[in-house]
């Protein structure tokens, strides 16, 4: 089921994000969250509170959900709209000072049912239908890939560009990411330090906005001759494919080696952006020299580190480094999961971010709605603590 009504859409949970965006576009609208995997289901995006490249301006899924239809563990089907508050008390769990967080349950005083299920990873109920808010398609877009000499220039540009009116995307690819993509994109400059991918809904005429970007690039020390700016929809689509090509390339590389991905989903407060990038860089250079990439949502201080181990022994060493990165992010006031949720493989990270009492408060909510612990077994809560009491 997929029905667009003016500024909202009502859709079944099995609809893919690609199908959702196509239906919205046909009505002159768009769904603001933009997770990388467009074949993902709407239900999965809600379960993980997914975000994506446009989260810099529009935030994650949570902001755009107006109503949910949920099947509870008892088999009961319920529909809740925004503003319908829980009929039982929940404690407020500390929220990290980050722009995104999907680690554990979102619990706060006076919260509503809709917020409880978003990001709960299918452990409290199964979302079968949702009503979402849409926005009108922008009249114009300016999209660019800006090549910069290194991390210092990147962080400086991010801080200066963050407040640009209408900026809706501020993404990062480091030099190693660009080198990995070079076989498919030979036009990448030689020895690139890094790139920022930007997208703006300009508040002035497009020509004037482009002139402003030229000034910004010059001030940032960007490679003016080799940086790319979109001239039309076709170019923008190519830039979108360029951005999404890196995780796909990493996945293929590791599959050939018979190994799983080692990737971070950690975010820190905006003021710690440069500090966390420098920490990632120093420790990855020490432990995995030349065998890692850093990329992602730098505008939200939410960078992904993907390690590229070549054997099981390196994989084990990389796993320990990922735990070290998680502890560092939390020490800076951040989160161990900014957009993907914890699932089963990363459930152990919950104990890095939250205290025993805070996790027990989450488990109390779980037991109330799913006393037999039949939904999402192993998701979010590590196996040792997942059994009902």
C-alpha cells in the first residue's frame, strides 16, 4: 500500500525507499531522509531510525513519522498518531549531545508511542504501516564534489560552511577512499587529500549561489580546476552514485577476502569533530596503515571508519580497535550508533554507552510490551542479558 495525500504519504512497511521516493516525486514532493541503501524497506528504516546524506539539514527518520500501525507481541494491532502519550511511566535516559543517536531505546518523560517504536529495532513491536511527512521538491539544487588538500582543510571548511543557508548535505571522503574509487573515476585528482560532497537548496538565484561557492572554494584552498559542480539532473545522479560507490567497493573487497565488514557508526558532539577525525587517523595509521578508509556524514560529526583486514588475525585486531573507537566516542559525549542501530553483531556496544541501571530501564520497557521476549531476539541487548527475568 502506497498513497500520497498532499504533504503526507501512507505506506506499508514493505515498500522500499526507492518506491517511496518515486511516488513522492510523481506528486512533486520528496521524503527528506536519504539512507544510502534505497532498496531498504520503510519498516527497516523506521526500526533503525535511519538517516543519510540529507540528515545534515533534515534529521533522521524520527522527525518525519506522523503515525504508525504496529503489531504487538500479543498479536494485537494498534495505530498511534503523534502526540498520543504512553499510558505507563518511563524514565528519561540520557541523550548524547550529538545530532543523531540510535543506540538503545529513546526514552523521555511525557513521550509518545510513535517515538517509542522508532529506532527500537523490532524488539517492541512490528511496524506494518506508517504515515510520513513530505516536502515539496526544491526549485533548484546546487551539488558539488570539492577536492581539498587534507584533513585540516576539510575540518576548517566544514566549520565555515556549516551555517550556509539551504545547505542540506555535507559529506566526506578521505584520500584513501578516493584512491579506492579511482579505477571507476579516473577524473579524481592525483594524490587527493580528501573531498567534501555538498548539496544546497539555494536561497538566491543559482548563478549568484555558484559565485558564492567559487569564493568559498578559493578561501578553503580547494582544487578549483578539478572540483566538480553539477550542471543538471544527470550530473547530480552521477554524484549520488559516486558517493554511494565507496561502501559498495569496500563490501566487494572484503567479500573477496572472505571477511565481514569492520565499520564504525559512531558520532560525537559537533565541537569534537576534528578531534575524533584526528584520533581515527592516528590509530588507524598505527594499526592498519594504508588499509582503511574514513568517510561519511562529517557535517553531523558522524564519520564511518572501515578497516580493510586481509586475514582473520587482522580482523580480530580490527575488532578490538573498533571497540577502542567506540569508547573514545562515548568519552567525548558521543554515541556508539548514530544511524544503523546495534542489531545482533553490535549489541555489546550498548554497555559502553549506558550504565547497568539505564539498560535495565530499557529492558523493563521490553518486558512490559514483550514479556516472553519473542521479538527481535538478540537485537540491541547482548545475549547474556537478553533473557526475560
